[in-house]
C-alpha cells in the first residue's frame, strides 16, 4: 500500500462522525479525548512530504498531548471546557501530574496558549521531567506549520534520549498523525506496544494499530471488488 493510502486509513481509523476520536483512544476503559467543543477549530498539520498527501478524511480534534493515565469516567463524560474547570482546582500547586492533566485538557478545549503556560509551570516544578517537554512541543505544534516542524524535532530528540518512554513514543505517533506522516505513526505506536503491550497506553496503541490494519484491509478489499 502506498504511503498516501496508508495515511488515509490512519486518519479513517481515528475519525468518527467527522471530528471525534474513535474508541481506540480509550485508556483503561475511559475516554482520553472527550468530543471536542463544536465552536473550537479543527487543527490540521502540514503534509509530511510530496507523494504522502492525505487521501482520507481530514477532520481531527484540536491537537493535544495524550497522557499515559486514564481520564476518570466522571471527567471523561464532560466537555473539554468542563474538564479544564475540573482539573484547574487540583493544579493550584506544583504537582507536575496535576499540571499535565490541566494542560492536556486545555489543549483539548482549544486553549493552546493557556496550555503552554501550564506546561511551562510543570517544567519549572520539575526540570528533569520529560512530560512537560512533550506538552510544550505539542502546544508549539498547534501554532502552525513552523511549530509543527519544531515539535517534530523535539519529539525525535526526546524519543532518542528516552527510548523506553511510552509517553514520548505515543505522542510522537499522535503528532505524526496531524503531520500526515504514516510511516512515523505506525513505527512510533509499534514501539509503544513493544515497550509494554499491557500498559494502558500500550493497549491504546495496539487498538489504534489494529484499527489502522482493519481500515487497510477494508480499503484493499473495496478497491479489489471495485475492479
């Protein structure tokens, strides 16, 4: 299958009803990404390279860092803006985990500038943590093509320096989806599964890869039956 066909099925495997991420994004049985606010823009990144242009649906939610822990069911059912409010109270101090949850929720709500500020606070709270570095890269990626390229370089460095970080590899693949780089999507998520197939984020990556494979088979069968 050509790279253009592959990335088409990647996105087709992720998009539901035009804007919502498929159930494969459920970490530990809960929804990592709530349906996006209708008023928020859809963020689409740059085309990876000539010959690899997107051929399938293009609608994806606002670009947001995916965390390696499940969102509690009670919060997962809320809209992104309501999730921000729910997480803001617990992120009043310097708890990096709480700040990362708030920043990710702010991104899902389309509040990219606020998210960047939250991730900077997390980085200040723990300069050695890689999660804030990833968050800042994802917030930068949402600013446009130049930010997308900078973020790609950051994620390449982070995965190189932290080869066993599922968080880094998953978000590298997630970013690659918005960049429409099919090879990086699949390679990154395969790496996540190789590191630990039983962790919540490992199971999520496996489900996404399965969805991509099923879309590829369905597409191939359609093309064959159609002549």
